[in-house]
């Protein structure tokens, strides 16, 4: 029997597998595709996701294969600079091919001992009090203690689980791809500027090496289930811009709609959902991949605790309690951004007003931190503002904070030099450092880097250690 089977080997599934293996959970990843994706789609890793990669020692590998860009201009593509002093050592966006992200995370999972099977599609399952029986195409049946659906927007796991997926269906479609162009750069820039006067949804910008990222509205082009063709792009470009810019030699072509949906539940018994299986929204702001990775980071240590037998009763349910509101907020901000991209006079008037308001650093910072998830605060009860928030990569008297979190364990960061994790030392590390710049005498960090407690009282700390890490060892 496996401890956890993960349906779907994309970034969310691979991240979750790696997190589970840090705690020696026996993991099997089932991926329906026989080979990795052949097209090279560039995605953006936002600040919080980059911090998570740094916590697990993966950031340098990704930086070597991506391109750093400014974190500015992501809210409804309103061009404003990054405000000074963003509280992160990773205050940038990393543009990187999605297959590279999947490969790096997949290699991390397998290096840590996860088993991965390609060409294995989950077709159904049955759960009972002891575990889940998973059925594959072809009839093979596997047994596991838990099943996690990371199998995308059309999730078989979610559908078989009977979890509702309410929201809005696609009303408007858009073509997106990376293509080479034949028109001069000056002509392209001038045409794009003119179109942007009335339609902010259109984009055609240089991506390097003669390749342009093309985003063009395309209602009613082809069949939604089929990938678009080069001729579809040419047709829509001519309709909107009066020219197809001589596009040719596509790297990849895709279409997306503006469907926005959120799963009613993230857990039913021994079956859970993460990533696009739990939420979908338009790619405006580039938040989807990041949201899924952060789901996996939140879920991994909690599910591992359940498997290993030390999880407090409510711990696994805190995954939905924490992550579902985050997804709902992302869905709302993508809805707002789409309205601001509408060519209609009303939304354009609101866009002009917001553009003016973003000249205030406080407004600009608020929106950037919302998109990049650095302002996220989980509701962990009453307490200082830092409670429930993430810590950046603080300098320590020896090294950096994130280096102390690579093992996926909790951490007591103690400026008082008199506190202890006692009977929780098998799950929580401790570091006495009076030099660290921490807004409080001591902080208990969860394995996902969020602050679970702040204070200097040992009995109070013991209560919170038990709340998050179960009973102390004998």
C-alpha cells in the first residue's frame, strides 16, 4: 500500500510529492501523459513561489534556466514601477519554460524517493475507513491511504468525488502563443500602441531571439477543445490589427477562456484536491501556476503529519480553511483585472482612475503584494500582525533563514536564548539568535514558513507546538 497517490504529475503534483518525501511518506505520482510536454510555454514565478523554491534549495537551479524580470505591471497590465523596499530577497519575476519547472520539481521528487509512473490515467476510485482503492485505465487497481487530485481543470478525481465546481463559464476566448514575426519592430510597436488605445486585451511584445508573445481576443475561433492553428492567429491578427505581422514558426499555440470556478470542498475523507483541480481562472496576472505550487506547499507537511501519525486532529482540515479563501481572492482579483481590460467606456474610466491611484506607493504596493502573495496572512487567531504571515529570508548570525527550512520541519527562532522545543525536537528545529531582526522576542515557524506563534512564554509556546505539531514525544 502507498501512503499517498497523486493523480497528475504537473508542477503542483511534483511539488507535493517532493514535500511529502521530505517526511519519508511513500508516494506514487500517476501522470496520464506518456511524455513531458513538447511545447515550451514560458510561465512566471512570482515572489512568494521563488521564496518557497529558496526554502527547499531549488532556486539556484531555476535561476540558471530562467530570466529575471521586474515584478511591475502585472495588475491588469497597468505599467507602474515596483515601489521601493519590497520585503523580499526575491523581489522579481522569473520567466521560465514550464517544462523546466516541471522537470526541476520532478527531479527533486524522484531524488527524494517518490515513484512516478507515466501513461497511467486514473479513471476512478473508492474510499473506505482504511484507505482508497484507485483504478487505472486498463483495469489495474492500487491501494493507498490518501489520494490527491492534482489532475487539472477537468479533474477526474474531483468529478468522481462529486465535489461541485461552481462559478462562471467561459464567455470570452483568447489566443496566446509565442511566434516569430516578419514585420519590423517599429511597425509592431506603433500598431500595438494604437490598438491599446481601445483594447487592452491585445498584446504583441518581443520575448527575445526574434520571438514575440502574442495575445489576441478570439471569440468563436475554432473548437474550444482543439488547440488553435497558425492560421487562426493570422486571421485574428488581421481582424484586429489589419495585418498578421508575418507571424510564423510558432513555439507553442494555445487558447484560454475566462471561466472562473472554485471547488466547494478541498477534502472529502481521504481524498483531496490541489491546483487547477480545485480552482480555475483566466491567466491574467500569471497567478495560476503559483497558486497551485503554494497549495502543495501548504498541504504537503500537513498530509505528511497525518500519515506519520503525529498530526493534531484539525491539522489536515486547515488546508482547506487556509487555501480556499486564498483561491477565492485570486478569482476575485482576476475578475477585476478582466473588467479593467474591457474596451467598454465604463471599465476604461475605472482603469484610468486606478492608474492614477497607483501613483501612490501604498496602492501600487498593495496590488503587487496581492498578485505575488507576499501580503498573505492566514487567520490563525488573535495576535500580533506578524501572526499567520510569512517571514522573508532573514539574515542570521550564521547564514540565512531559508537555509534552515530545507528539511521541511518547523523552526523556533528564538531571540531570548531561553526557550526550547522540548519533546517536539523530532519535528521542530530551534535556533537561538539574539541578532536576528524579528518583530518579537521569538517566533515559531511552520514548515511552510508562516508564523504560527510569537512570544516569550514557554507554556504558551508548548500549547502552540501541540496545536501545530501534535503531542510531544515520550
